[in-house]
C-alpha cells in the first residue's frame, strides 16, 4: 500500500490491478452518491444510453468513427510530408507559418472551407484535417528538431548522401515517435469532431447528437454520449499503442515498466 | 628493447588548421602528421592519442579531422595515389563518445548499413558482417538492438562498423570515459586488435587518460595553450608537445606498460598535462 505513494515505485501486475479497479470503483461510488442535482446518476445514464442506442446512436458512432479515421490518416500523411520537407530550407518558412495557423478559430474558418468543399462530408473532413494537421505538424517538427547531431554524423560517416541521411535518421529513426504524435492528435481529433459535427450537421454523427442533447439540456444523454466517446477513444489509443509495439519493438526496451 | 621500425609514407596531415567560433579562437595553427609505421614481419597500424584537458578543443579538432565541420582556415589532408587531398565527410570513421548506433536497427542491421556502403552484393556484405562479429566476439549479439548491449559491447560494435565501412582512419572520442579499469584494458585490446588488422589502419583517440594513452598509442599529441612571457595562456589551442613512444621503446612489447620506463613516461606526461 505504501508503494502507491512512493515516488517512481514500480508495482507488480497484481498491485496495478488493485490500484486501477480500486480507483474505478471509488469514482463510481463518488458519482453514485454525489449530492449534486445536476449530475445524472449511473442508472439514468445507462437508461439514456439504451434510448439513444435504440434511436440509432450506433450508426452515428460509425459515421463519426469513419470520419475521424479518415481525418487522422489524411492529417498524418499531410503533416508527415510537410514535417519531412523541412529538411529542405525552402520549406521551413512555409511549414513554420502553417504550424502557426493552430491559433486560428475553427468557427472562423468554416466560411472559407464552405467555399472550397463540395459536400457536407468534404467540409467536415477538410475542417478536421486542417485543425489536426496544424497541431500534428507542430509536434512532429519538434520531434525532428531534437534529433541528436551525432545521429546525422553517424549516417554521414557511413557514406550516406543527404537523401539517405534523411531516410535513415529523420524518417526511419523517428518512426516510433510518429505513433506518439498520432496518439495525441487522434484524441484531439475526437474533441474537434464533435465541434465540427455540431457546426456541419448534414451527415449527422455523434457530435450532432451531442449538440442536440445539450441543446435540450438532457444531461443523462450527454453523459452517455461522452462516456461512449471516451471508451471509443481509449480503444483507439490502445490500438495505436499496439501498432507502435508491433512496428517499433525497440522503442519499449529502455522504458521503465511502471 | 626497442622493436626495429621505420616510418614510411605520410598518411594524414593537419596543415595549419585554425578555428574561430563567435570571435573566440578555439584552435590556432595546428600542424601534425601521421606516418605509416613499418615493422618488418608484422602488420602494424598506427594509434595516436590526442591528450588534453577539457575545454582545449579536442572534440573540435576531431570533428575537423573527420570532415564533419570546416575549420576557419587550414585543412586536413589525406594521402592518396596522387599525393594528398582535403578530407571529405565520410572518409574518416568516427566513433563518438556515446558510441552512437541506429536505435531502430539491430546490430546486424547497423553493421549491414556499413557493409552495403561499399559492397552492393548483400550476400557478400552479410558474410563480411558475420566474420566481423566473430572477430570481435559479438556473434551472439547480431539480433539484439543497440540499447540491449553493454557500453563495452556498443563500443566494439561502433568500431567494427567503421572497420566494415573500410575506413583506414578512425577517430575515437574519449573511448575510455566512464569505463572502469578492467573495461579500459578491454577497450585498449579491442582498439589495438582493430588497428593492427591492416598496415594503414590509423586510430586517433582523444582522451585525458594518460595511462591508457601510453598503454595503447605509438604517438601522443598534447593539445593545450602556449604561454606568453608572463606565463599567461595564449588563446587558441595547439599541439604543444608530442611524444614518440616507439622511439622510447614503449610499443609492441608485452607487459611493457608496467616497466619503469613506461611509468616514468606516464609521470612525465602527467606533469606536462598540468600545464596544458
């Protein structure tokens, strides 16, 4: 028990299970017995979820999930291409400027993207891809900026030309970190997705349902949707983690198992 | 007893090399030469130890010798069939202090990169790597990743990588730093073994471990500041002293490092080291 509060303590598998389940049960107890009248009880949330499911929440979730995967894949490809392009000085100012666009508001950009997009799906996708890409690019540029000089020296010493150096050091050498950046940005994409689906309601999606429930102040339904998104996000996070473990086993060899 | 030896061709020359950084003189008019040491009946490479206290520009000189960065003036020249040419990046192997290897490749993958740099046939390249791994007693490490090796093993892989890359000139930055006494001996053996694989193999080692330098090198260059008439250091380090350990009979004799003359040389260099 005292190890739970010891700095940098490494717990065995059983202790981790006790800790996690203990905290889950505690959270449910606090939630169940909370005196706040605004907080819907677990039973109410479960009942709201059943209703929503019967009204087609599953289909809305699939719409949102597909849109999110599309956006993350496209944003990853665009951002990686732009981040890797920074090896050439010509692209550095352009990429720096693009990454600064993360300060722009999504609501303000809707009009511009509406003029470009030909369908509701395209509009949502382009809004999402844009908003994820600017953050993805910032994180990925940071990763590439912090590659130790000695890695470049080693590649050059092995007679590699600068294109090969880029492939070995910048692309292959940092591949494991790409998964970490995807993980962070895919989560952010879910956050933005509900906002985008709230703005562009043509195709429906979980964001539209969430906005509707919010609008009518159905807190139990809002909670049910949020918890569903949370669980889906956790599953997505685990899947990306497994992809990293499979593609880059070396990345886990020096990590302290906590 | 002094082993009979002669000097043959000059292999590498540092020609009036100077370096300034942000208006500060780091290196000043550094000149040095490495000649092929020839001992009848045996293959002998060259090992030069570049000694100097911290902050004297050893690593900076090292990077210019490797062609990784350019000096402000002067040059490093490498011998070729027509005479000499300025060093090109990749022409001099480098083993940096932390023994960098590509973390995303296994030991076999790292060494294959070096082998394929010269040998387009993957089968022949792999045979070279396998032979190298056996020679350096690393055959059971081929499928491991660099982070799974000890410091000494990483050092051997890094040296082997440069040898497989067919570099006769290899620079080692502080190979004895953070090694204990036993591992310093192992590192010395590895470096000597690798240097003596080929007549023109030349290892240049930066270190501030005087005993290890005397144990392994045939020449020692001391990098430090010259002094003005008042004894104040003149900015910009130079090679202010050289020691020919071959001429002193301190090379190629088993157990010579424990002899009185070796001890006296170590003491002499340590004394000089204090004023660098």
